[in-house]
C-alpha cells in the first residue's frame, strides 16, 4: 500500500493519538514530510496520486517564508482524513481562509459542495487556477473575507508570510506589509447555509464564532484554528454558555472541560466544535 494511503488510514483509526505531544504524532509527521516532498516540490503542474482523494495537481509555490509544502503538514492531513471519514455526513461546507485551495479541493473530492472564501487577490488567483486544474466543480470561489457583516474592511498582507495575512486588528504582525481594502461577507447566513465550516481566519475566528447560537449549532459542525489565549478563553466561555461541546486536537479530540484544553495557536492543532456528544471519526 502506498505510504500516503497507509498514513491516512492510520490517522482515521487513531484520533486519540493526534495530540502533538504523542510519539504517534511525531512519527506520522516525519512520515508525511518524506512522502509529500517528492510529490509536490515541482513548480510544474503535475498530477500526483494523493491518498484516497485521487490525482492532485498543486505546483510548488513560495508564499514568503512559507511554501505550498507546508500546506501538507500533518495537522492538515489529519483534517483531510476527517473529511474522508465524514464524506457521507456533510453536504454544504465553508472553507473560510481558502488560501491556494487545497482544503477546498479535498472537500470537493469528499463529495461536499463548497463555498471557498479568500480575500487576498494573489492567493485568490492561484485558488481559481488550482480549482480549474483539479476539476473542482463543486467549489464556488469567492474573493472576500468572512466577517460579522457585509461590507468592506482593511486587509493586511504580510509579505514575509502571506499565509499569515489578516483583517486589520485581528492579530499582531511584523515585517513588511501591504494594506488594502477587501469586501466582506456576513458569517451568520453562511453558518445557516452550511453543515460544516473549516475556519482559518488568522485571529478573526473569535468574532465569527461568537455569532453562533445554540440553534445554529444543532445543524453545524466547525473545525477552527485558534490564534491566541484571549480568543481561546472567549470561545470557551461562549460555547460553554450555550451548551455546545469543544473537542481539541491537543487532548486527543476529547471534550474540553476547561479553557486550558483549547489550543492557543496553530502549533497546538485544531478545535472541533459540535452539538454532538463526540467528534465523529
């Protein structure tokens, strides 16, 4: 069995070992990097077999200090394994912070109809190219940020790492930057439309998540990165108050009993939020 197929199978079978402090996680991380680099290091558009998701075309792209190989990190592969495990559960999904479109493509390969939001015009152009090259017809790309209201907002492009670009005021950033205005879409109607949302909003996740209600969350599951300790506390208090469970990767996707269980940066993995009694693997 090819290495990536085996890796995705192992990840789906062992969610309790996804915490970054486990030996299983460290082993899978090394295995993943060794398997990914030969496949996606070329700047040419070459289709490669990518686990259970079929042929994938994603040319090597530099985004400052980060490159497209980083989009295949183990934490992302874990989320891809989750998509595959739930390919018959979800139908209408959001990719908030779509970047180059890798999550959107994998979501579409899992049978989901996707609304993919990417506010950076440069990333958005690459997103559209990648969707077309991968025949991701189930994905609707939207050149906008997701926020609390329809309108416009200032966007900060971080030149040293464009994956860390963000809406102004959402996070601290350093080094050379460019600022410009981008359109925004209100998140509340999107949450009503979707049954699953992947959110990588670079510090703006708190504002999005605090718009949810107990009623909304009966039909919606969320996978999100939390950017800092203040956001983690606000998110924990909100979902505790409406009786919705939080299941962090850093504690093996078990239900968090206190804010200390929640991640405070992308280095601690993702947070799954649901009205279900457990995370569905």
